[in-house]
């Protein structure tokens, strides 16, 4: 845990919880061609930006979650889950909206259905002001922005975050690609990477390729995750591919959260390529477990180059 315990991180983004309903399939319904299941248990855990905060905490760094929740049961539950881990909640602002909840119905360790209950409307400008004041107060070393397009991340927010002059790492969405200028590192998966190129090309009315996206966005690094095929790192001077690990994938839920967390922390103590090497391993570890699980430093430490 000592490798990262001197680093403090503000995790700004779409806070949410993941609810799991565990069931056992019993038969096919006579009413419709669907399974009939019996509920065997349930669990509520941190998801989205909250899972990134959990990963940062599990890796031994100091984390300050920043985002909004609703004035509802799941918002209170999210705060409680943080407090049980001694993670501060002063940066979590209540608004008159739904707390984002992803409910997964699982039968025999297989996900049957996911139901999302959420608000996608933009957050209040007052909340953005409170975010910035809180981040100034805690003065983190780096800022992680986790954009699930649920209303938190906006151009106004990004403009204010850039004024803080902190390294910014983003796991973003193609719809907001034009927001992510002048940052340290952008992390996106295969689909997001392709769509980001398309959308930015349309935005600028000219073709944008992976080779000049760094220059156009004015960012230092792009991490392009490719699932079982590993990931690629783009910098102004070098591109490097990291091959995927040969593991049995059980569930990819939350893998990008672990990759983002390791990239951000490791890059503070070494370089972006070492960070990508470890993040690639972290992703291969978490996909072998069912459900949203954080990467721990204990699991990662054996791969750290001394």
C-alpha cells in the first residue's frame, strides 16, 4: 500500500450504486417466453465514479469523491457505503433528482437483465461551484473525471477544473469529446475511441485520425483499451501496444474503472508506459471476478517492477 499512499485524488463524476438481485432460475413462464426466477439474495455496492473512488482507496491512496446524489434511499446508501470505508462524503451534493442505480438481475452467476434508474439532466450550476470550492479545500494531487453522461460532466465543469492547474485524467464519452481539451490523459475503450474520432471529425469539419487526436485535443496521453486484446498508449513521441492477458473473462463490469485508477496513480510515481503495463494487468485481474470489484494493491503488487 506504501507505493500510492502519499497521493491524494479527487474523483469527479457520475456517482452511482450497483444493485444486484441474486436469483435461481426455476422454469419458463406460461405467460410469456421468459424465465421465472426465485430471489435468493441482494447486494448494493458502489458503481460508476463511486467505483473509481473505491479503486483508488483499495490501492492505498487518499480519495475525495465529488458528485451529486438524489434525496432518496440510494443516495443515503451511497454515502453510508463511503463512510463505512472512512472515505469522506463532503464532496457529495444532494439535488432534487434520482440517485443513479444500475440494478442487475442475476441467475446462477449469469446476468439476465439490467435496469437503470437515473436522471440525465444537467446538474445545477450551484453544485459545480460547490465542487470547485471543495476541491480547492482538499487540494488533491490529481483529478479523475469519470463521465457516464448522467449530467455531471459539462463544458462549464471542465473549464473550472482546468483552472485548478492539476493533472486531469478522464474516462469519457464520445458525446463529450470536445470537452476534454488540455488535460493529461484520456482513457477510452474501442467503441468510445472510434466514435470519438468520428464525432470530433464532424465537429471540426475535417478528418481526425488517431495520430493527430493528441494534437487536436492538446492532451499528453491517450490510453485506448481494447478488451481481451490489451491496450495501446499514444503520446506525442511514441505509441506502444500492450497485449491482452490470457485469462478466463467472467465479468467485465468495472474493469475500465480499475484501469483508470491504476493509470492515474502509477503515472505519479513512474511513467505513463509503466502505468499502462500495470493497468493492463489490473484489467485482466478484475474481469476474472463476478460483479463490480475494485483492484487491490495486494493483487497488483507482485507485478510492480522494483
